[in-house]
């Protein structure tokens, strides 16, 4: 029987980052994964979707260039080649994780783990003794109870990137971040995309102004966006609403994800009140001693970088260095559409509800020289502050490079800097980041 200091169940961003951290702190580590190394993020989420979005940017760039004198014509889309490119990207990153495991002397086992006794795991016919266990199993696609869905061959976000033929007409049920990103990825390649959302609007987790801009962009691209729909039934070729019908030759159900709770339930680990997530304390320990959980298993933002941060804190706790939990306020949230959307912290409404005397300023991309020169003048930079101390409570950026630019404001906020210090920064000209300085200056002088 082999013994380890730490066993990490799940090799996604939460699991493999935690495992490497534990190994670097001198622990003997084993990682157990029942599917693919890298988890959903690497194999069927963050990385494949960004690869496909890159393909769509190439197509959109060709179309844009043709409008201004550089004539380009896309005669054909060799989708299988694009899929192979995505596969190469995934394989490269998988290889990187394997190499990190090897260099840090981490044992990697493929198979489904079960917690058989206290500090004992069973996997692939082997029994492993371990001092501490970190559960990082992620989640799976949620399929709502739609009439007829069980008789239809549909794709989920886990299977979408296995598709090798480009569909002519794609209906997406769902209007969240994943659904909207995949709509952006497919339409420029010549796919007729219909986006159907049951909720009152798409992207309800995003800033209202940002949501409006993205919705307008989707519609300008020719994507049909219907929110507040009532789905009557689904047939092998149609989605029938109460007031209309949409045909498809490929259906994607992208309606969120649910935590993988099988191991936790079998082990008798306490769940939260809603029975949807594993209940943990502020150090990510579960109801069982020496068993910790992170990422999608415990709720909150279902983001790769959140799981990674939680994994590091959990490992530090295991090693006797207890840290504060991940601060939700400082988590960047990103939407990789065109334009991009990035945000962190409190919205104006949330800040007011917490009792702050809120001050909000924004500057449009239309006032920025680089944005105008680059035909990227859609969007804005918004900072939410408060009157007394000029504290940065939150920010929203919509526009080109928003997912990169947000970190400047976030870093100042995390370092307990104020709008005053952000205003003191000299931003290079011409850059999109100058907008951040302009907003800070407006707040400083308001």
C-alpha cells in the first residue's frame, strides 16, 4: 500500500495548481483524474473556446480589412483543420502539466477515486493511504427538463469541441457567458446562430450597460437573440417555443453546470443547505477531518483562476499556514466576446446597498485615439468609487483588450490603493489604458 502526504482528486486548474504548490512545499503528492489531465477548462472550456474565438477573429478581421481597401475573400472554412489546431493547443498545454508533475515528482493516476476509509482512497484497483485529501472534481453540464430533450441528439459544453463538421444552423439554448462566447465563435465562420434564453435577458451576471452592448453586437452580426422564451418542446430538428419555431441541424444546450458530488455523497461529506455544493469552512475544509474541497464543488464563481487560488490556500492550510479565503471582491470576471467585457468588485447598486456614498465615472472608447485608429471604438471604462476615501469598489471595462486592462485597476484596488494613486499613474500614449487614467482623473476631481 502506497502512502502520500497529499492526494488531489481532479487535475483541473484547481487540482494541478494545488498539487504543484504542495510538492514545492515538500509534500509527497498524488493526483487522481478520471477523465483528461487539465480538466474541463483545458479540454472543453477556457482553452478550446479561446482557440475557436481566435478563428472567428481571423474571419472578422478579413471582413473589416475589406471595408477599408484591403480586399480579402474567405472562400472556404476548413473546419477540421481548425479543430486540429485546437487539439494541438490542448495537447501542448497537457504536455506542460505532465512535465510539471514530473519535475515536481508528483504521481499521476488515471481512474475514478473513492474515499473508502478515513485517509484512504481507492483508485484503479489500488489502495492509497494519505494524510490529507483535496477534492477538486469540478462539475458537469446541467441539462434542464425540456420536453423531448431525451429524444434528441444534442451537444453540451463538454462535447461541443468534439464536433468535426461545421453546422449550417446552430441553435443554442442558454444565454450565459459560455453560450454567448460560442455564438461569437461560430457565426463569423458562416454558421447561422440562434440564441434562446429562458431568463429575461442574456448575460444577467454582467453590468447592464455591458450587456446592452454585447446584445447589440450579437444582433448586428446576424445572430438571432431571443430572451424570456418559453420552450414548448424539442424535436430532432426543431426547438418549438410557445410563439415560434426554430430549426437546426445542430443543437447546443449551454445552461450552466452542476458540481460533481458523487464522491462527496458516498463519503458522507456534508453538503450546503441547497444540497448543490460541498460545505466548507473558511480554510476549505469539509465536514471530514483532513478532507478539503475547492472550485466548482463549493459554489461561488465557477472560474478556473478562482479554483487555483482556493487550491493554494487549502494547501497552505494543510501545511500549517492558514490563510484568509479568496476575497470575492477581488476576483476578475471576463467575457471574451468582441468587444470583451471584464469586471471585478461591486456594482453601483451593490455598493449603495452596502451603505457607501457611491461615485461612478466612465469614459467611452470613442474618446480614445488608439481605439479610433484601430477601429475599436465600442466600449467604455467605468470605475465605482466612494466619496469619503476615494476607495476603488469595483470596475467594468467593455472594449478591446478589456480582459487585460482590468488588472491595472484591480491591482491598485487589491493593494488598498485609491483613485488618487491611480490618477498619479502616467499612462503611455497612445494606449487604450489611457482611458483608465481619464476615469481616475474624473473621480479625483468630482
